[in-house]
C-alpha cells in the first residue's frame, strides 16, 4: 500500500504537470472538500426498513442476493454507516427513507412524527452529518392495485397525502437540528402493467395530491422538496404516472427541485445531457447517482462513461451550488459497506476529474472555433495522473488511499457482519 511520503511525492509531481496546463490542484481539492454526497440508508439492509422489515418489497423494488451481514436494527445500520463514512473523504449526508423510523411505538406511515427519528438526529449531530429524507410510497398495504397518490380510491390517496405532509415536517426538523438543508425527495411507483385507456386522469390526481401535500410553505433553509420521475418499473411497464415530463413540468411550475435518477430513463438515454438544460428553468436539481444494467437495476456506481459525464456537466457548467448529489443503489450480492464506499468514492473521483480540467481555457478555444485544441486536450487529459491527486486527497482526509480501505472492510466483515449473520 502507498506510504504517506510516496503519496505526497507523487502528488507534487502531478501538481506540477497539471500546473503546466493551467490547473491548480490545490484549488480543485478545496472545491471537492466542500461537495457533500448523500449516502442512501437502504443499501445497508436491502430496502427493508424497520417498520415492517419482514414484509414484501412492493412498488417495483427488488434487492437480489443474500450476502451475509445485512443490518436488522437502527443501531446496526448506524454502525455500518459509520464504517462506510470513515472510508470516504470529507463530511457528507445520510439519506433516510420514512420506513427507517427508530421507535418502539406502534406507528404507521400516516402517523410518523419527528420524534420517531430523534435517534437519527442525535447520531447525525455526533457524526457531523446532514440528513436528507424520502417518503416511502411502497411496501405497504395501502399501496393498492399499483397506486398510491394517483389512486382512484380517495381513502388510499388521503392516506398517502397525510404521509407526505408528515415527511415534510420531519425533513424540516432535520434541517433545524443539523443546520443543513434536508432534501425531501418524492418518488411514487404508481402505474399500469398494461396499456391504460385514461393516461390523463391519474396524472391529474397525482398533481392535485402533490399540491395538497405541498400546500404549507416551509422554510427552504430547513428543507426543500424534490420530485423524481421514472420511465417504468416492475408492475408498471406500460405506463408510469410520474413520468419525466410530468415531474419536469410540476417541479418548474411549483418551484420544486427536480430529481434525476440515472436509472430511471430509457436504456439508451443518459441524465448527464439533461443537467444544463434543466438548470436553466428549475429551482435546483437532485441527483440519484445509480447504474442501470438494461433496466433500473440500481447497480453499484462504477467509474463508467456516464458517471464521468455527470461530473463534467456539473463542473463545466458551474452547477454544483444548485445540485444535491445522492446515491441510489442496493446490491445484496456483495458486502454492503463496500458498496457504499465504492459508489461514494467513484462519484467523488468523477467530480475530481472534472475539477482538474482547464475549463475556462477549453471554453475559450471552443468559442474561437479551435476544435482541434479542444479534442487534443480532452483526450490527453485522460492520461493525466488524477489518481495521484485523489490519493493525496484521501491522505489529507485521513482515509486509506488505493486498496487500503478494502482491508478495513474485510476486517469489519469478519468481526461484525459475519457475527451478526
């Protein structure tokens, strides 16, 4: 494993090479240090939660695999998250779903309150983390015939409207207590397996239900609402109520954040190219960084072309200030702590690669029509030693560089996860 002296020496060499093309690596690392990644709690227990952990996953949710060591209690999940955060450079956020309430009370999704998440707030304060939130519109008996907020049954809609309202108050509580704005992201699985006759009616019901949920204005310093689209899902292959066009229109017209999930579009479609366009009209963006494999399969994020493109779009277009970055995948075939670390570190690496570009110089060459220089630089940059800059960033943050973190995860698995299983 790389030693501290070697890491520093390699960084100084990389720093000089980047300086030759006008890139200040120290400044790039200062920017990266400020970027928060919101880790998703549901990777740690395969989207089971604690309100009904033995119930069936519904709403098109599916976690495959039976790797040992899944968390079964809030304390186990928090311990696993602590290990993951200790291996990711910087200070970040945790993204909670409503089903992860920590309470001995008998509660349902329409009766949850801030007090049911007090232990999470106490823990976040101790760890120096922010908290994001999500209503849970799945894995519940009131998810009926494939519908929640868009249901033709008013009793079903009323249940979920109440749930949505309560999650907003919980997110507000998170923001007040942690001092970091809590993004509350709304995604629903509503849709039809086969071709419907009425595509407008469900969307009108969804619009009206969301309007009711969002009727009370809340301080944006504490919480912001986001709405998330999806192309299709299991059981909703033919028609999804909350399509991209629906939520783009809703978010822009209602002044909400628009959430783009990398796995929620057509297999040949990517979200990176949507960021700059949407940024011109939306209040802000929420990203769920995921990896689809033929469908919305929520694979662990790897350093692929699309992840690199997302990083470039955010940096080149100066969109980091108005974009909230979260992860969204759940792989039960591998060590769950390792999955968090791989996904978060790869997302940071993609951003670092973009921060190490001479963006202003390349934009000027593009304006001048010098596409040769643009091509040569962007190609040569692929061989620049960004890895040495990344290792230095890890070292500066007191986390293992290179493969060093895997040894810690393997020891944690042996001492904690396998004992738990």
